C-alpha cells in the first residue's frame, strides 16, 4: 500500500494549531486559540500546495 506524500503542509497545520493553542492558553481561552490555529493551519496547507505547484 503506497502512502501519499503530503509534504510540509501537515507540519504547517499542526504547528499553527499548537501555536494557536499555546497563545490561547496564555490569554485564558485555549479553545478559541485552537480554533484560530486550525483556521490558520488550513490556510497554510493551501498556501504550501499552491507554492508547490
């Protein structure tokens, strides 16, 4: 079974998600930080796929 190459997009997503969670925890609202981090992460995935083409 061949694994699909995801490139750095997955790392960008997870990195943004954890950074958002950390900043949200510092500001007292970690769940909002996780959601914002996920949104930025999805945009990061889209940008890495656009740049990679």
